[in-house]
C-alpha cells in the first residue's frame, strides 16, 4: 500500500530511504542464507510505522553467503539517489551477534564529530538499528544462534551508479571546461563514455602534480 503526504498543494507519493533499502536487502539476504531458499519479497517496518514490502534484485545465493539489492524509490520528490541499487551481503561468522560493515560506495569515518565511530562505516544509528532489528528477527525465526556479518554497498560502479556520479559531476565539469574550451567540447560531456574518459584524464593529471 502506497503512502502519500500533502505538500505545497499536492498529494505526493512517499518513497523510502537509503537506510530502508539497506535494511530490506540485509533482511532478505539473511533470510536466504539461513533458509537456503530465494525469496521474492521482503517486509520491513520503518521507524515511522510504515510497512514496506520490497523486491530483492540481483540475488546471489551460495553455501557461504547470500547477497541482493533493493532499488531506491524516492517517491514524487526524488533526489539524485532515486533509482540506485543498495546491496547487502550476509555471511555467517564464528562470533555471535550482528556485525555491520561498509563495502563499495559506503564512506568510512575518519574524524570525530559524527554519530558513527571513527574507523567504522558511515552508517547512521537509525539504519544501523533497523538492520540489526530486522536481521535479528530472521535469526530468531530460523533458530540461528551464531553470528552474521552484513556488508552494505552502494552502486558506485554498478548499473545506475555511474550515471548518478555522471549527473553530479557533469554540471561542474561543463562549467569549468566551457570557460576556456570551444563549445563542442562541453557538448561531449553529454556522452557518458566521453565524460568518463575526460574525468580519468583530469584526475590522473591532478594526482601526478607535486
């Protein structure tokens, strides 16, 4: 069932957060790992009391781990992460409990001041609690008393992840290049392959500076 909220004179369809995607992917992967069976839908409860039933994508199920992705839907007020895939990989561990790690596309905290521990993944307390709660439910239902390691990844180099980076960087690159280059050059930035090549060259030059 879809949720709506009235804003600026319109009924806007609500989406769901990146944290909800990470939670759903984690729960689905944990369920598949502990049961050995694929699932077509996963249900989670959000902090606002909204129930989400989401479809796991890109499922991988082996004897050692399970992984899947949830596609983010930002609703009728989308941001730049709308449509991206959020992945979770779940593995069994010898130590009891639920350990949450960050993979590709998840930042790592390097300085104090955030609600996350220095040296750990930049996963805020609310989604961390959601993941722990939902994965804990799966463990209890399966009668599993061991430990699980959950690794959350974004789509930085997968599917629409590159397009997301392209969208965020192209405007800045076009402004900089257009200030000293002929018009045909900025137009090339509308081609994603050309954009990638140009950015690789630019960054390689920057990193070679003394």
